[in-house]
C-alpha cells in the first residue's frame, strides 16, 4: 500500500509541474 501511495503522489507532483511549466511557457510567449 505504501508504494501505491507514493506512486500516486509522484503522479500528482508530475501533473502539477507540467501545469506550472505550461503557465511559464504562456508567460514567456
């Protein structure tokens, strides 16, 4: 169960980072 939770957390972090990257790209353009 612990490993499963960590995987979910990593996916959430990845999504957040991608969203932030997208915002940064929009700001740079």
